[in-house]
C-alpha cells in the first residue's frame, strides 16, 4: 500500500487496525494516515492512507490501492456478509488485494473471474505436540480460551504457577490490549492468555499455542471449531524463520490425527458458499428497507446471511408506534437504519439495546443531534476507575457505545469535543483495567525474580531489623534465625521461584548473621521446655540426647544454602551456651561428680545421684543408703546432699531454674516425644497429673500423694513433725502440719493416705470459746483451725490463723458449764436450747499393713462418725494430739487406739548425727 500514492486497508479487528495504523504513522507520520473504526476516528485533512475495520471502510474513496485482510471471513455466520460485500464491490483504481486462506480460491474464482492468485508458503514449520498440563507449559506460550471466564481462570492458574500472564481479548480497548501485549513482549511475563482474537493477524513472539477448548459460542449456539479456524489460531506460533508448536491443554481432548495433520500441512476443505446480504437498500419505507435486507442472492455461490443484530434491532423498533410514526420518509428511514447499526457493545440483550436505540432515534429525529446535557450525563456515570475487573470491563463496554455515537458525523453538535471526551474516558478506564488485570494475573515479584534468575546475575538481598527479606526490591519472606521462611502468600511454582531467588541472594547475609550470633551474650539465648534453642524470638537449634545426661548434643536450624561454615559456627556457639548453663545450674552436682576423694560405695552412690540429676526417691536406693556409714554420709553431706525419709536430694537443685533444666535433660535421656513442663515456681503442692510419665514428679522436685503432689523439701519437714506423733495409737493434724502443706483438712487427709497413712473421718461436738467475764475462767485449749485455701509458701501461713472452708464462726453464748436453768431465770424471753455445732476431724494411723493387703477386713472395724474415737461423749475438752490419752474401753467389734505394743528396742534415726553419736557412746559402754 505504501508503494502507491493513496491506499486503504480493511482489517478484521479494531486491535489489528490500531497496530497497523501505528506502524504506518511510524513510517510516514500522522499527518497522512487516517484511522477509522467503529469507536475511533482519526482523519487528518490530507489523509492519503486509510486504515479501517472492514465494517468501517468508507465507500467511493477512489484510492489507488485497496486491500482486505482475512477474506475467508466471508463464510463467517455473523460478519461474513460484510466481507462478501467488500469482495464484490470494493476496488482500488490501480490495485486490489484480498489476503486470506487458500480455501477461498474457488468462491473468488467464481465471483471475480479476473482475479489472479498468488501463494506464499509458510517459511517455518508448525508441529503438533499433543496434550500438556498448564503447569508444564513452556515459556513464550499462548493459551487460548473461548470465554471470559475461561480466560480469567487460566490466567489465575498461571499466575500461581508461573508468575503471571498477559491477557488479550477482543473486548479490550486498544490501549489496554497494547499495554498487556507490551508486557508480554518485554519479557515481564512468559505466558499469554487470549481468546481467538489473536488469530487475526496479531504478530507476537509466540513459540507454542495451546487450546484449552475446541468449541466456542458463535452468538447462537456452542459449536466445534473447524480445522481452518484452529489453524488460524495455531499459526500464531512461530513466525518468519522461527518454528512453532501447538497442542491442547486443560479439559480439551487431543486433536484427531487427521485434523492435526491437516493443520500442519495447511490442507483444508475449500469453502463452497459465502454469506451475503443485499447492499442495494431501499429507504422509501421501513417495510421496503426490511424487504431489501432480506432479498435472496442470485448466485449459487452465495447464501443469504442469517439475521444480523442490526436487522433484529430494526424489526424490534418498528413495532413501536412512536418509531413507525416518525419513519415515514426516506431520510427518516435512513436515519433509523443508521441508529440500528450501533453495535450492542454492552451485551445487555435485545430489549435493553432497543430501548437505548429508541432514545437515540428520538433525539436525532426531533432535534437533529444528541443533546449535550443528556450525553454528558451518560458519560459522567461511566467515568469512574474504581471497582474490580468486571466493573471496569462493563464501563469500558458502555463507553464504547458513546464513543461510536461521537464518531458518527452529524450526530453531535461538537464532534471534536465529544470524541475527545469519550476517548479520554476510554483511556482512563483502559489504564485502570490494565492495572487491575496486572494486579490480579501478574505476580510482579515472581516475574522479576524469574527474569533475574534466567539472566544468571547476582541478586541483591536486604534484611531489615524485623527480618523482612527483599530481593531486587521485592518482598520474599522473613529470615528467622538462620532459616528462611518464604512469603506465605506464594504457592506452587511461585513459591519455588521466590525461595530459590531468596536463598541465592541471602548467602552473604547468613555469614554476617552467624558472626553476630557467635559474639552475642548468653542473655540473648535461651532454651524452651521442649528442648528448642532460641536466639531472641527465633529458633536456631534444638537439644538431642548425648552420651551423658548432662552433656546433650546440639542440632542447628540452618538452611543448607548457608553453608557448612555457618552451621558449624552456630553449633559451637549453642554448645558453649548449654555447657555454661549446665555448669552454672548444676554446680553442686558437677562438684560431686568431680570429687576424686570419694571412693568405693560412696563414689557409686555419687554416680547414682548424677544419673538422677540430684534427686533419688529413697525407696529406689534403700539398700545403698543402708550400706553407707556415717563417715560416708558426712562426705556426701558436704556436697549438699540431704538424706530425707522419702527422698535423697540436693536442696540447691530444687530452685525453679535447675528444675526446668533438669526436666528437659531428663526428658531427653528418657526419649520422650512430648516433654512435660515444670510446675509453677513457689507452690508447695500441685495437682497430681494422672498420665504423667514415670519419674516426672521426682524430676520436678515433688512427690505424688493422693490427688496432689507435695514438694520434697516440704515433705521432709512434714516427716519431721510426723515422727513426734504416735502413729500406732492415732493422731490428728496440728496447725504446723497444715501450715507446712498449705492444705485444707480434707486435702491433708488425702495427702496422708497417699503417703501410706490411714485416715478415718469423724464428727464431734465443736468446743466453742467462752464469753469474756469479769472473773475469767481458765482458758480451754482452742481447737486447731484449718486454712481457708492453699498458699504458695508455708512460712507465710505459719503465723496466721486460718479457717477451714465451711466451718461456722463461733457466736458469743453462755459458757458450756452454766446451769441449764440459768437462761430461764434471766429477765429476757426464754428460748429453746439449740443443738451443739459439729466439726469434722481425721484420725491418722500408719496404714502399711492395709496397703500391703494384710489389714483387717472392713466389716471387722467399727467407727462411729458421730462420736469420738473412744465411743464416749465429750465433756467439752479434749487432749492434745499426740499427748496422753484417757483410758478408753474397747468397744465391741471395734479397736482401741490406747493399746500400744511394747517396743523391742529404741529406733534411732541413722540420718541424725547426734543420734549416731549417742549410739556410738552406747556401743562404747
């Protein structure tokens, strides 16, 4: 065309027309090139070359050269009659060129006998590669869908797996389409998702075309694509000397061998019939116009086109009386036909579209133009760039309608103004739609990282104080300690690309962080109850069992990309930390282990203590303890050991910090999966966990007894108090016992049963304190009160009076030894005598025989819960527990607590050094 003085070219798509226009403007300048489409009209005063859509080609221009592209669209059911009309009537004065498929040779030869045919062979090969998953789609591929929903779904999938895709559809404005194509051509994304719009002459760098479906909706019904239609689209792969491939993906079934072979060899069934509609229209009346549009062709090669949208709109409008009354002459009918040719860009359906056309016709017929205020309101409603892709697409379709109206000559008062207004709105919406498409279907981060990885250049990484990692300015995740945690929003191939780029760029950062960690103080490092090793908030390793209980091994959490040097440095620093922690918290135990003066049985017992982390239940080492003489025990006591009645332990290791570490080391040595936590510090008793691992309470510094567990040092203090009591005759709990344990009376009874004692519950009349008098009577020993609640420290409760839950508060009343008639002689009103208040008590006896199954049968025991243990009524006074008891007769069927078997010999506590000295003096005698 540029070889002639003037020329015109008709193209099948508005997008392609804009592309060709830009190329010609680049070669000859904008002053001689015109662009005419349904929605765009750029016509300079001295236009020599016209680039148009086929429907918008002006008639009667008399250009030297005229060309129509994709002439095989004469067979298209919707637009074919327009292309056929150009084939029959459009001519250049010097040269006319129709470009298209070889399938048109027969119809053109029949309709244009003087035509000469020239064939251009494809210079590259096109090869069918079969089916392939979208996740395995190679770079520089175009995936073709045949609906907006399908295109969006594929683009979303590619974004997650490949970093993003450009989107091209026929409904896009040229500005949006060009921006998307430019993004693909620049390599920002490696995949293109498009409709069959790319099959019409868009020249892109595509290596592979994949069909996600093999059928499309043609406006009336879903129909399978013909082989020549598939070839038209597949031919976008490979251009010039570059070979290309095509195939299927998604739910599309593989192509038949014959179809695939035909596409590769470009062999298709020749077209036999072309769609035609009469171009010689009669505008005398509406009925005459409709009749001329429905005229049958006179050639066998032509078939009458199916009813097009413009004809359907005309038939709908003329049913309105207002429209028919106006269309009564030639100009009115011609105007009506021009209005009916406004495309339904909005896609709202025939009814809504006809209503809009009726309003347009009313304004144009009555006023001669579209009112400015009415057109401004329509445009103003659309001029918004907020909303999602669908909202922007709808507004873009709406503005195309008003752009078309503004392009029609004579329809507006100021054509230049309204063309500029509609173009500006379209540009704003196009830019917003491009941004929305890019935001939704392109992961800028992944696309940038993938492109830089392909270039094999060093990536620049930055880590801020919060550990956020950015690579080439893109956030990729967080560096937690010495492990990289990729951004959670990335998944699939996107996550792999992000992690690969991040780890490659983070290599120098790992070394810098390792140096800082190695020089960090111990106060910045800590261990968790589950064996984790923390540097601030980040896990950098964990403990695992070592060859010795007090020497655990270190497993570091360091990414492989950091290298062995970083891992070794982190491991050495953590080993130093845990070794110093063990040395500081278990110093007495380590001194015991290193004491070379201990020999024989003493050294063996010291080894047992180290194995037990400084705590051994006495029942487990009873024989070893018995074998130790006083000198051996003295040597062990120098290291802080205490030989208690229930436990042999080091009191210094019962503090919270050693207890926490001891539980951790013990859990490692035992190979537990879930490590138990240490009890809260400062509590004398804690609830006894039913499913606790064997040995847990000892390692936590407690002994389980009943429903609760008591701290072992407090248990030994309680044992000292219990030695002073007569456990054979029975005794009651005194305030010191309750104060040490911090328990209520019922809780203490359960504890004592857990320790092997028998607790018998009873009730008795409560002795109340007498009223103060002028001549006070001798005070009766007050009954011991039980604490109201468990306290954390026995020392806090030792000096404070406590009251058991539910005990009534003593009310002032007459002394219990006052005569019964005294109250009646008083001047006050006589009252009925009240029942004496009752109190609960427990009698404790050593229950070893019962625990071993040799105790008396329950039906041989008699316990009167409403009376004291001797079965006699109380006189308001009772003896002190453990003191001298009154003579108690043996009740029938019961037992006595006063009978005490004679001792064969005095029992001397071997752990008491004074008793040991006394025994030595006796032996000396």
